[in-house]
């Protein structure tokens, strides 16, 4: 009986978070990416859906790269990397957000994207090209506890 009760409580917690996670405000804040440890800021696009921009990137990793020079759109190559849109265009789905777009400034490509909150501090970000998908788990950070060298 104790096991059944524990399982029910866990299931309730998991489903409660999924329902809770469809509010864009639950995602708002700064998140650390996996590959380069950049910080992405998630906000409301203005229509109740999540948008993200590059908030900070390690100057050592950036080197001389200050602009979005790998963008496939030549008109956008002169915009600064900091502030570049990272994702947009989502619709609510059962487990988070789907049917969005994810931009990778490393190669200038844009992918189909899905967001799935795993907890209040973990967000699974999935990008797909055709049938092939790759996911990362981003971690929410509290920028009040660290000093950023925003350049």
C-alpha cells in the first residue's frame, strides 16, 4: 500500500509540473546551455509563448567573434551575437512547448524545436533537422549569485 501511495504522489507531482510548465512565466529567466556554457534569457514573446536570446557567452570562447557572421541570411551577419534570438514560435503541447524554431549561432542553422521542462531548474531543449533530433538539458541559474562580464 505504501508503494502505491508513493507512486501516486510521484505521478501527481510529475503531471502537475507538466501542466504548470505550459505557462511561459514558468520558463522565464536565465538558463545555462550545455556545449559552451552560454547564458540564454527566456522571456515571453508578447503572445504568451517563450522566446530566448543569447544573454552572455564566454569571451574566451568567442575570441574575435562578436557578430552573427555565420548566419545564412547575409543581412543579419552584422548583428551582435549578444541579443541574437535563440528560439521562438512555440505552441503549447502536452509536455511543454512544441513546433518552435531553434537557431544555432555556431553554424547559422535553424532547427525545429521542442521544449520540455523537467523540473523548475531543468529544461530539455530539442532541436531537429528532418527525422534527426538532438537534446540538451539546460540549467536555470540565478544571476544574482554570480558576476557576469556581459560584453
